[in-house]
């Protein structure tokens, strides 16, 4: 699957969404079976390797940070006019 550089959370794909350093990873905020839906709806962010998988607070290693990002993304979806019902239909659960 080709990854389009579209995110509802940022337009800046040069910078890590979490720390602002140079980004070289793409993180799909809702993974597994929901990865395709994340891709389609722009539920993804640019991250540096440290914030993505390597550091102690990387989203793939730190459940709190992962959850925070899941909430941020749903908040933005709803801020842009998406309904909670719609979000749950797409992602399968409510994080707020
Ligand atoms: Zn980072
Ligand atoms: Zn990831």
C-alpha cells in the first residue's frame, strides 16, 4: 500500500509530531486491522525513530503515549466535524 502524506493532525512531514526533530517514520495511529482505515482517513503522523519505536517513551513501547495519540486523533476528527458514531464505525471503539 502506498502511503500518502496526508494526516489530519499535521501538514509538516519533515518534523516529528511528538518532538519536532527530523521525521523519518510514518506511524498509523490505529494499527492492526485498522491500519487501512487509518491510512484512508489520515489517522497517521510523521515521527522520528526515537519517538516511534526506539526510545523509552516511543509510541510502540509506551501505552500512555500511544493512548494519548489515539485520543488526540479522535479529538481532531471530531473537531473537524466527524461524529463519534462515525468514528466508532471506522475504528471500532471510542477513545474519549
Ligand atoms: Zn520524535
Ligand atoms: Zn507505528
